[in-house]
């Protein structure tokens, strides 16, 4: 077992996904499951029901009509997109309760939400299907950092601060201080959760997309571009990266030349609203989602 897997293994109990997510995963694997089966599973969880309704009625996620019931929302969203959007929300919940004096996790998820928005916009402009899938890939691509901040905050923050002051790649310093870096931790966490290989590939290779498996190159390149733009949200500062990606991934040749401008303007419009939909309102809500309080 390598250092990152050992680290995530020690953290496993604290970062396990709630039972409702595991139950939905099981239902997805049943080919004859109906929308009513999902409604029956979800409707007793008022917190989750409310979040799904807010997602379905949100301007950003782009659904065509307003809904009032869980049945309408699930029919509108679709089961595959339900999985991805639910995964986004529950991952934020899993890492949202770290005390702010240790690390400002909401600021981290604000940035991650921006990456999700950027990835979704890139996918839309390259005519990719199920663009909300790319939102989740973008949101989770640095989740290894969330795990590291939750268990080893001092060394993780020291690596981050030194990378900024000394102009050294943060993953290099993390390797020095911890024996692994956030991309490896993210990969190990995706394996722990048994997520599809594309999530592991994005976590591992969003900095060096050319090393990703050929079957995942398209998704990893989209997240690489989203990451690059959100790391440096300056208008017209990313043309070299855009051109390079378009040359290596034919599906991305449809991107408009000003895709970075489009993304930066969309980030200003939507980031706060999207994060507010996904972020748990209170510690009590986190406990409810974990099944640690009765939802009455």
C-alpha cells in the first residue's frame, strides 16, 4: 500500500459516503428501477429532497421548466445526472465541518465550484452530452486537498503557503512533507468510494493530462483547462493552453476562441448561487444527512 492509500485508509471512517448515496448507487445498478423507486428512497429525507428541488429549479443547471415535486424533479434531471449532482452535494457535506480556525473549507469549495462551472461550460461549448457530469468532475478534481486539510492541516497548509511564496509546485512540496501529494490522495479517495475510473483519472492527471488513459483524455483535458482558467482568472490569459488542448483533442476544436472570457464572466454570475445550493446550511443538516439525528 502506498503512502496516499494508507493516508486515505486511516481517514476512511470519517470520509465515508452516507447511506442514502450508497442506496442510490445500488438502485442505479438495477436496470428495471423506475423514477418512483427513487422517489420512494429519497422522499423520507427532507434535506436531500429540498436540495434536489433547488438544483432542478436553479438557473445555472439549465433545466427547462420549474418543478414543485420530487417526482417532477427526478424526471427532469434524469438518474445519471442525479447521481453526479448528488455526489457533488454529498462530497461537500463530507468535508464541510472542519473548523475555520484550522482551514476555511467553504473558501476551498468556492474555488472547486468555480472549477465545476468552468468544466461544465467547456463541455457545453464542445457539445458534450450530460454536461452536469463535467460539473461534478471539475468540482471534485482537487478533493485530495480536502482530505489532506482535514487530517494533516499544518503540513498541508505549510506546503501551500511555501508554494505561493517560493514559486514551487505545491505537489512537490506535499511529496516532501507528507510522502504523497493531493493528486494521489484524490485518486485513493475515488478508489475508496468506488467511483468510475474517469474520476480517478481526473484526480490523478488534471495537471498532466497527456498521461491520462486514452479513454479518459477528453474529460481530463476539459478539467485541465477549467483548472488552468480558475487558477488564473484573468481575461485572455490562456490562449496558449486553449490552442494546445484543441490540437490534442479534436472534440475541443469547437471551443470559441474567447472561451476563457465566457467562463470568467459566468463565474462572476453563478458561483455564489451554485455553492449556496450545494453547501449544508447548518451543522444540524450535516448530522441529518449522516443519519445521526431524527429528521422530523
